[in-house]
C-alpha cells in the first residue's frame, strides 16, 4: 500500500470522523457558489447593471471568500484537535512528523476536492430556487431565468481548490 492509498483509505474508513469537516466545507462552497450564480447572472450584467453595484458584488464575493478561508481553517484545526490520539499512535508506530503532515495534506486536499465538487453540484441543483428567492427578496422586476453558470462553476472550483491548497499548507 502506498502512502497516497493509506491517506485515501484513512478518509474512506473513518467517514464519521471526517463528516463534520466535509459538510462544513461543502456548505461553505455552496454558499459561495450560490452567490456567484447570482452575481454572474446574465440578466443582471451588462447595461442594466450599474457600475457601483458590480463593484459591490465583487467586494461581497471577496468578503465571502475571506470568511470561507477562516471558517474552513477553523473547521480544519478543530478537526485535527479531535485526531490527536490517532497521530500519537501513528508516531508510536514509527511515522515521522513530515509523514503526518503529508498525510494530513493529502487528506485535506481529497476532502476539499470532493467538497468543492459537491458544493457546486448542490448549488446547481438548487440554483433556480435561489434565483426565485433573490427575485422576491430584492424585488427585481424582471424574472431571473435559470442558466447554466459556467463562469460561476469555474470561478468557484479554482477559488476553492486554491483555498484548500493554502489551508493544507498552513496546517
């Protein structure tokens, strides 16, 4: 068994232990993605959208991203605190700190990848409902039709893979 297989099997075997971290990451990705769907909607862009509104949406996206970074970082650190005994056992069996860091990095990237894909998938599934809610809350006169948010998908995927990579490096 290779080291990558060990990290992958560790995630698969301990689903209950990883569930809280995975679900919090998935929720964070879904929130960012739903905002991205709304911010990049074709009916709200172009001539109809004021420049200051577009600037406000970009600032809001940045704030959500920074909040996501700290939320996932906190979630990851509390997740690692619950695994102290496991790390102690692995060190007793001969695993070095470098190997433990690599294992945590691989596990975090695996969870981050699937949380990103899952958050995007759930965001696409609930996109029309979110757009309907946004119409009613913001009292938008024109209807916001469903569209396939290619730009939002790419932006969310790249942003959160980078975010999970940075968090994996910090941890």
